[in-house]
């Protein structure tokens, strides 16, 4: 299947003011003059260099040789070539031309790492020759200059008032750097490189603008342009995160085709509700947590409905947010499919707990059906509907699990803790007499982790791959929701995790490594497997994108300022890694330039076909740097397997949710003289920098009489939403001693501020 998606990466022409040899990974071939042999009218050579996946250039076996010559329109010292989307398997020959000198730089089949590399050579033209056995899509030609001073940044940008760091992997300690606007040269901030890291956290310009970093060592290095703005990372993440969940659904949202059997969920490309989803994809948790962490961000007016929802048993109101529609879609599929796997039952438990906050949109009959179904099968041992790559176990969720998954991520420690605690609350809400059983199960499971899991063993942390976050999410939830009843030494257990994570992140990328002498999760194949590579590593976008959950959970409950500062740095560092601050200098998404605002360079490749059929899906996290590329190898390319997966994206969504919670801050100050309150909310709702936006919070008096209050953004591109509230504006009388509580976010993601009226 050919990806027809338009992927145009806009190049930063202003960088060419500086030494061409220092420019940050600019595609020197894009849009340049090209001549081809043979000439075929409907196969223009321009398609080979236009930067668009939607326009295809072919090589044909009928020609004596397919020859493409590209005029680089200048002289450059080049050393890397990527044939993006190349489908051939025959030998390529590549030559460079400088004046009259022609030099062969490559003759071979495309390397497994996809990137063609060679000793730097001066060239003004490039020639590609290819003789295929079959008609072959040649892909897009990308040509890169040798980088003497690379500068790796988060390509989209950085949040105002938050951690801002970059990596210059070849820079010496003390090398100066400056920051200027992307289209100007006036210095706005200066600093020095320390341990190959530049920190510009203190640079917090107002509004939204594009900037560049210039590293001024023996060789000059210039970064891609990036934006600094209030809540920039959240702004560029919400839409692709939801679009992925829309696009990747089984049957493309038409559930009339859902015909499950005991053996098969009926998804045409494997999976249950999402293509290539597994029982350990945790979709409902991710959707619910993301919505609860910032509900206003997903309202229909901010995020109009894009998906189709055909064949579901209930029709939801027109004002139902897309994210809530996706929640109901999953619940309907799971109930119709009579799922009974351990982890799928846990997903439905999340829905039962969350339902009071969803009842405005989802009919109560859905809740009642799910309630009766889940409680009836909670201690049933059967887990056959449905599972892949599973570990043998009983699905009786009252037990204490003493097993854990492998690097596949299929059974993270503590997965049952939060679902049992949630059903404990649901059981009390429903007046059930067995509520204590759910509490006891959660308590015993948590105690087992405290007593038995050794964070120094990487199999318990990064070795759980994309679902590592589940363990810390579970421990943190217990401690935050039940601080006086949580198991003893739970806080200490979380602190120990933080110390281990920090110790493994002391490197130029702020990247949490697998262990001291290994960067990336190792392969899990048997040593007897003929394809086993003892030095191999896994594709791990989900582990990195989901890491902020664990780090920020620890930050929520710990009080050590130094520890928390570093946790925040490495939480941001992992997201920076996803967005291009990594040894490859590329965003994890192959289609980053169209799917993610501000991205300059997408991943090397995407997986063709596969169970997920993700080529046309938006927001895919395709690949991450492998072991061979760390700590820095500009010629490393993309060795090993690369493939997007819904289970990577749900981990990323959880990471976004916990960043939302960390960023949200609510305060209220009283002015008794004027009987007026100043309510201020910091929250990632500055989603349109050109519009003054609003945020809606909840207000209660003495814990009841809930009403809502609308706050307005301080201008059109601001960090805060505010309102000066006169007490008489509230819909009830206020007297001395009354307690007003203001809140934003839902359930376990709620942030509160209270004031007693004097």
C-alpha cells in the first residue's frame, strides 16, 4: 500500500545565511533542478525531489538504466542520503559531481538502516542510477551535508515558563550559544554548553514566536527553527493524538461489520476495537485520563467531530466531544464482544468509575450493562476473549499477581491496582456488600510490589516497554487518593524508583537508559531464534512518550525539590526526544511534517502494511533511535524493526494527560473589603494564539451546590485564565464561614483551590 499522504517539510531558508556546512540537516535536494533518463511524460523527475509522498517517481526495468541527476545549485560537503519511501531491492549506484570530477560514493542494495552514508565528499550535483527487475517507486531523495556542529532541539518547540534544553553532541564544555528569532540575527539570550547540553529554561519571551539556536564553537551550528509559546507542546499534541484514535479504529468506524467469535474479535487487521490493538493497549484508560486531565480542550467547539460512528447501539448528543465518542465506541465494542481478558475487564472498570462525569453524553443504560457485566465476571478465570503474546494466568482479579510481562509490554506489574480501587468506589456507590474485596485486592497487590519489585532490575522498569508507566501510575494513584490508608513504605518505594530513573538519565540527551551500559530495551527473542541479535534493541516510541507519567507521578508525591526538578527535566527530555532531540535528529513520526505543527524532519521509514495498516493514519509514532545510534552516530540510520502501534500512542496519550495535570494550577485570593475574589487558572487551553479563549471551572459551597464559572484568558496568547468574582454573582447566598471550592479537571485529575469567607 502506498502512502498517499502529502508530506511537505518546509525548510528554514534563513539558516543559509550561516555557513552552508553548518546548517542543521537541511534536505539539499528538495525542489532542485533534475534531469532523468529515460524521459517519460507522466513520470517527471521533479517528483523525486519535491518533498511530497503523494507524487511518485518510478524506475522501469525496460530502460537500459534509470538515471536521475540532481543539481544541488551550490557546492556542499555531503555524507548522507535517504531515499524516503524507496521500494526497490536491486543495486543502487550513486555518484557525486564537483566541476568535472565524478565520484562513486555508493554501490549496493539499500542498507537495512535505510540511511546511505559515506565519507564526506564535495559535490554540486548528485547522480542516482538504478536498474530494477520490476517497476519500482523510487521515493523521495533527501541529501544532507556533513554536520560539524549538530544542534538537536525539540522541533516543534518549548513551553513558556518550563524546562527548555537542547543537545549539541559534538560541542565542548564552555562552548557559547545564543538564541535569536528565526528570521533575525539579534541575540536575545546567551549561555554555554555543559556536558553537551544547552539550557535556556530562563528564556521566556512573551507570546508565540519562532527562534533558532546558534552554537558558536570552532564550527558554527544552527538548529531547526522552533516555537516558544504558552503550552506549545500540548497545543501541537492534542489533535494528532485524537486523530490517531479516530483513524486507527477497526472497520474505520463502521461497526456494522463487527461479527466477533470466540476465536476472533472480527477486526479485519487484528485487534479488538483498534487495528492491531492487543489486550494490553489500554485504550479506555488513555482516553478517559486524557479527557479528565483537561476536559475543555476537547469540547466540540475547540475540536470539531471528524470521525464516523456507524452501527453503535446508542446515538450520542450532538455536543458530545470526539474523545467521549471514542470512549463509548470502545465500551460498546467490548460489551458486544463479551470481552473477558484480565486487562480488558480493567478497561471497563475505568469506564464504570468515570461514568458520572460522562453521564451528560452516554446513556445510563450503557453504564448499567457494563456494571452488571463487569461485576459478574471480575473473578472469573477465563481470559480467552481476546489475547495475543500473553503470559498464562488466571483472569480472577481478586488475586495478587506475582508475575510480570516481558519487553513486549503485555503484563506490567500493578495493572490491577487502579481498576480494583475504582471498583471499590463503584461498589460503594452501588451499595454492594462486597466492596471491601476490591480494596483488599488492591492493597495486597500494592504491598507485593513494595516488598518484591526491585527497581534496579531494568526488567521491572524500562524493560516493561511502552507499559512501564502503568506501574508507577498505579502506585501514585493509591498514594494520592488514599494517603492515610496506603501501604507503609509506598512513598519510599516511589522515591527509590525516582532515584534509579534519575541515575540512568545522566547523559547528553536527558534520556532514561535501560541500564548503565545499555540505552534501549533489548530484544526478547530466544537465543535459539536464528534471527536473534544479542546486540539488538526494540522499537520503543511508547516507552519514551509514556515516561512522563511515571516521572510526574513521582513528582506529585515527593517533596525533595532537587529530585523533583530533575524529574521534570527528564520528563520533558523524553518528549523532546520524541520531537527530534535525539541522535537521529528526527521526529518519531514518519509523517511528522504534516501531522505535527512545527516538525521539520520525520522518521526514516514507516512500516508497509502490517496489522495496523497505519500508512494513512494521522499521528503515528513510527520509530525511535536504536541502540547502535546512541550516544551519537550521525551515520546510524534506523537499524532494526520500525512500526507504529496503537499501544505506543496510548502510552503517549497518558504522558500528555499527566503533563496536563502537572501544568494545571488553580488559585483563589479574597479581597474582603470589596467582597471580591480573584480566581486564576493556569491550564493548557491556549490552543489558538490568535483568540482570547475561555475556561470553565466548577464551584461548590460547603461541598455541594455545584455551579460553573467562566474564566477568560489574559489576552490572546497567555498562560493564565482569570476572573474577578463578586460574591453576589454566585447563584446562592454566601455568609461568613462558608467554604467555596473551585476546581478544574475531573475525578483524579481535579485541581482544587478553596477559600473560607470571613
